């Protein structure tokens, strides 16, 4: 059996479509989806519909789905802040049928194939508890990239080497039962195998919003389990035109109604590096400096913070 492992689509239907078509060319018809199908890209409804239309699949929720759940039956006349604009737009542009499907998904899925246990959760922390998240983190990739000391491929290789030497990581792995662990959330494609303990960990990266520095591609991972229980993992990168994505984003309703969020996402798409984390930290400090305690961030604070950040800090 071959599975295409996909995570973090984030409303990017063109990337999802490219990955699904590539998987089909590989003869793959079974899919494992690890969460975050909406928010950030302007095609959330199309993404959900495409996933619903797949017959052989396991699908779990991610953290972004909670933002939509929290808006159900809320007074939309109060949706005037800047910070949550993208969630409001997404909620209004997902059909109720697709929203109900999304919110019916489990947070975890555990099943077996050929006697091998497969565990799915959106974050590795569901499996490894409080182990430092930096070993799978897009923020680490971005910070190291800013120093200009390593190419993205080398940064990912360095992080993998650090995992091999990290006693806390090894201790967390040792507590796991044997099997395959699938997760996403960090937007960094990677995998880890401990043959002695028969443990495999797979993060397929972010199909719709990769933040591992590898430009113009959409990642997913192929997991193969043979009839005699042998496991193999192949990381895939499908060509994806980020410039076209940006052009289409600018024509979307999301770009009009959630302009700041959309512009930060476009920066992330072009650079394939984390920006939102740093922007949100900047907004928090800016609001504190001007004595603005409103939360979510009000529209004027949100837009002014972006203007300053984009001019002075964004790269």
C-alpha cells in the first residue's frame, strides 16, 4: 500500500491540486491528511471539496479548524477588528456543508495496516509532549536563513543532525510504542526513523504554505507499507508557481477583506520562509508601546503595525 501524506493545505487549492495529480501519477490512491485545510489561502471551499471527494483517506483536524468553529452563530456585526479578518473571510466563504464536514473530523486517528500501527495528529507534541518544538520548526529555519550562513538544504540537514544528537529528543522517542507517527503543523518537511525501536516519524511539510526555505515547490511524502510489513518513506516536492499564486491572491476577495494577512502570506509564499510569527510578535510589541490593550488587535493598530514592520523589518 502506498499512501500520500499531506498536511497544512491552508486554502491553497492550486498546490493541493498539483500534489493530488502528482500522487495519481505515482499510482497512489490512498491519502493521509494531517490538518489545517483553511485560512491563509483564498480557496478554502475548493480544498475541502477536493478532500471530501477522495474515497480512500484518513483525515484529521488541525488547529486552524478551531478558528472557524469559534465563529459559529456569532454576531458578525462585531467582526470589525483587523487581526481576525482572514478568519471572518474564510468563515463566510466556506459552505455550511463543507464546514460541518471539517468540524466533524477527529483530532487524532489511530489505525493499523498489515499489523503496523499508524498514529495521526496535527502536531508532534501530541506524541512527544513538551519536547522542544525547534527540531521541527519553521522559525528556526527562518532565523538561520537570516544569518545567511547556510543554504536551506543545509539548514534542514543541520537540524536533522541535531535531532540525532539530542538526548531529550531520543528520550521522547524511546517512550513511544513502535509504529508510524504522522503530523504536520511546523511547515517543515522531515522524517525520522529509529530502526531499533521500529519507529517512524513523518512530517510531510506544508502542501499549501511550505516554510522550509525550498522555493517554488509543494511538498508531500509517500509512505509505502509492503505486504510483508516493510516500511519506506519518500519525500516529494512538486513544482509550484508562487508568482502565479500571488497574482491570483491579489484578485481574490480575501486580499480585499484581509489585506494585511494576505500580504504577509504572499511574502511567505515567495520566500518559503516564516514571516507571520515575526509579524505577530511585532504587532504585540507595537500595541504595548502605544498602550493599546484591545484584543483582537483593532484595525488601526493592525494596519499601522504592518506598515512599519513591512517598511523596516520584513525581508
